[in-house]
C-alpha cells in the first residue's frame, strides 16, 4: 500500500468493474452493496498475490471482463499478478510495481508490453494469445526465466538479448505466424535460446 493512501477514498474512487472484481476474487463479498471494512481494504491494498481469471477462463474466479488494470495502480506490494481472459489493452498501470516477480496476462487484447520496462525483478511473463508485435519492452528484464509469447503478431525478436540467454530457460515463442524464420535462427545463434512451442 502506498503510504498516505486512504483506503476508503481509494475504494470509492475505483471503477465499478474493479470494485466488482475485488469483491469476487479477494474479499469474497456478495455482489452489489457488500461494503468492505477498513481492515479488508487495508489487506487488499497490501496484497502480494492477485488472480483475476475472466469468465471465459478454464477456471474463472470473476464474472467481470476487465478492460484495464487501473485497479492495480495502488497495490504496490504485489509480487504475483494474474489478469487473464479479459480485454486488457496495455500494462501502463504496472510501471511502478517493482516487486512483481510473476505476471500472467494471457488471453487479453494487449498490443504492447510497454509499462513493464523497469520491472527488472520479473521472473515469469505469460503474455500468449494477445496482439503483441514487439518484445522490445523486455530488453532489460534479464531475470526472466519463463516467457510465453506464442499466439501473438510478433515480427521480430528484438528485445531478447544474449543477456537473457543465461536465465531464460523456457522461451515459448512459437507459433507466431508473422515471425520470419530468420528471426528464429537469430534467437538461436545470437541470443542462445531455443524457441519452444506452446
């Protein structure tokens, strides 16, 4: 929780979609007027783990199809975030989440990974089945050991460097129908990674 954040004011300012998601996934409150206590809000604001699997997920835990990550902006202690099977288009709200180790954003509508460039402690990124065309924002994320970006619109592996080769053991980049074979060869020869299917 950001110091100085008033939990009640924060909750009141939240978009309705995020109030519903937090009620369903974290607070276990009934829909509608289930108002969280101050203690529940403080617990939420200091949460380290959050999972929001949309209604089309294999194991959904929310009926809401999220359209943004605005509800996460003040949850600075998160180390694990999973927001899947929704309509998220960008990751800008995660830019200050320096504690984040695992990020699951598969099956959304992401067009870019911009916003996570400074999350240098990130170890796992699951962003398959989106609309990504570039991996450039992960250039400095050299602690990644797992990367899933299959099922996107990648045209280049730019962003993956030899610095990733030491730790990135699970690189699931195929299939990506717009990714030329020369990029796959570059990944193997210059970066030292063997791309996997998944």
